C-alpha cells in the first residue's frame, strides 16, 4: 500500500511538470447539444476530405478499442428485430472515408460489436492517412494513422413488415481509446499506433473540457481536448487529481471499470441499490447510468428529480434548472466531484419523443448498472494510465 501511494504521488508530480509536446498528441473534441449526445471529434481523414472541408463526427470512445471509418462502398443492414438476422432495409452511411490521392488501401480483417451485439460491423480494408480538423474546432494534423474501413454493418433497428424503411438510426464511425488486449484479433488502435511510432511515450489518454461562459444557455455546445501520452494538465481542473484503480467485474466484462463511486446530493449520501456494481467509463455512452432501481423513491426524493414513465426528469423547463444543483461523486478518501444537473440536460426527448410541459428530460438512466457516460465527462478531467492500471479523476473547470 505504501508503494502504491508513493507511485501515485510520483505520477501526479510528474504530470505537474511541463509536458514535452513531442511526447503528446492532442485532438479537439466536443459535445453537441441535442445531436449524438456522445463525445465526438469533427474529423477529416485524408487530403480529399481536408480540401473539401467535409468533416465526419467520429465518436471518441473510452468504451472500446478500435478505430474504424465506413468505406466508400459500405452498406448497413437493418429492419430485423432479432440479433444477427438480416432485415429488409439497407442504407449507405452519410459519413465515410474519401480515399486520398497516393494513399494505399490494403487488405485487413476486422470485426466490431457494440451494445450487446445490437450493432456489428465488418472491415475488409485499412489505410494509413492523416487526420485533419476544421477551423471551427482547430487542431494540428495527425499524420500516418491506421484506420480500418468497414464495408458492412448490421443494426438491430426493427421495421414492421410492409412499411417503408425509415432513416438509419446509427451511422457514426468510432475511435476507441482503450488499449488492445494481448493478441487482440482486430484493431487498429490509435494509442498503440502512436506508441509504436514513438510519438507518445506513455500508454495514457486524457479528456477534459473548456469552461463554458457563466451564463451559457442549456443548449451550449461544449468543446474540449483529448490528449494521448499524458494525464490531464494542471490548468484543466480544480482541486486534486485523484487516482482509483481499474478493476475487473466479477462476470469478466472487458473495459475501463472502477469501483463504484459513492453518490450524494447536497452533502447526503444516497445508498445504491446495487452497491457492488463497478462503474464503466464510457464517453461513447449516451447517458449517465446509476446503480439505482427506477422504482427507488428514495433516490427521487433526495435529488428532487422525478420519474416520468421510467424516464428521469427535472421538474422545470430545461433552461430554468438552477446552476448550483449537482449530483456529487466521491473519489478517493476525501475528494468530491460534481456533475451539474444542467450538464445532464442534453436535448433528449421524453417518452414517446414528447417533452412534457414544465419538465426537462435528463440523460440519466436507472436500473442497477453504473456507466459514467458522455454527460458525466463534461464536468470532469479524466485520465487513464494503462501501465499503472489507474484512472485519474478531478473536477473539471467546465
């Protein structure tokens, strides 16, 4: 225990020192109100996209490993209510890779699944190309990054027989931030790519957001930074940067999990219905999922939130949510980080896609699981160190 404390202390001191820019790769990120409700980056891959200014919103995902884009000839199948079954609908994704002049597309085999296999994708090619970013969210180009090209996808999006095919519900590409497992069959992995090229020296990745204006409207689009090869810099957070170890769930689930963080409101802890459930760190998840049952009246009584047809609501119009209300998470022995209620109002619709008058739907899910999803990151500075097996969390300035 003494050794672990000493190691953590040294790592904090190390990250407080000036970062050598040659050992760190940065990327702009944002969270768009009422859009995908995930952390994304507006990316242009290759010179053709860069010249035309055609960006694609790529999910920046702490909850997966692989980096892939749709290929120019990709098809996504949907319509079946059953996992793994072909549906009657096919669509071409709106965002896809535009091959650059002079780049070589080569054979590659990759398979990817998400959401309990409700979204599966297959890649048959890959390419090494440059990542560019737009002037409205600027960042330095990142050359020679390997990306898989998905040619087929299957989404469980039921469509009643005999009805026209609706718009495809999901067509976003994904950049995973987790490390590859030993002998991982798929990939590519951007962090492993940067390490192999000696462009970063540490298997670390961190994410933080820029403080919004004090009078920011509820529909504010948050912007931030993703760093490869470093923990969050000192000017990205307030208070202490606290470490907590990565854990493996009892059922062997894979991912960045930490022991459950105690949750409180206004200084009073709210006992969890599932106290042994670890928390999954997942910036690609739409919601903050909390370890309470939806029937838990104590949670609603303490927080002032309301259950409306099993959806979590705040009892006012979204713009009127007080700026000082928050759910508070304990990290380490004495540190608390706050998630403002306003950060949880991300433009979602209520049950039946109708927002009840005088209510505000929040991106909060109840049901026993704990997932620190995309809205949680808006108020945090978060870093993961794979070698040390630690997650670092601080109160962000956002």
